[in-house]
């Protein structure tokens, strides 16, 4: 699998990404995380309308290799979850940055991602260049 690091995203060292469009943050997991997990078999996400706090656990993602926690990269209110992924979690692997998104959150403060990594910083982290 060729790993991609879209430059319009911000990344966390826990491998979630955020695409910020106005006050809406689209959250997913990176292609690197998908590659490390292997075959994804289950995703647990918060409910629409739930409030989430930056840094707190917001769900899990389970593969044939492991169960990993998902952490909130921003604080806000969940406005949409990707039900297609909940029903077919294996589809995350085919398009993690597009159709494989996990949830959309109306953020409280866009400063939440000020410390998140750029694409180049994240790529250097996961490919061992730093």
C-alpha cells in the first residue's frame, strides 16, 4: 500500500486526522494507521449530538490484529457519523481520506488543532525520519 499524506489535513501522533472546513472538522484515521491495523472489522463511534473533548477517548477501531482507541483531536459536538463505515468498516482501507471518514464535528475552537502536525511532520514521524 502506498501511503499518502494529504497536505490539507492536520495529524495527531495517535494517527487521527482532521480536515477543517469552517467550523466543521472531518475526522478519520490515516492511511498509515489503516496499514498498521490490517483488516478492520469493527468501528465504535459516538452518537450524533454527543459532545466530545479534545484528547478524550471517543470510540474504538478493531482489526484482526488489535483494538485501538480513537481520541478526539478537537472539542465540539458530533453532527454526523459515517454510517456506511459503521456498517462496512473494511471500507476504511479503500479510501481513508475520502469515503472512509469517521465523523464530522462542529468545533468549539479551531485553536484545538494548532499543535497538530502538518503532512510533512506526520510523514517524518511515521516513516522514522525524526
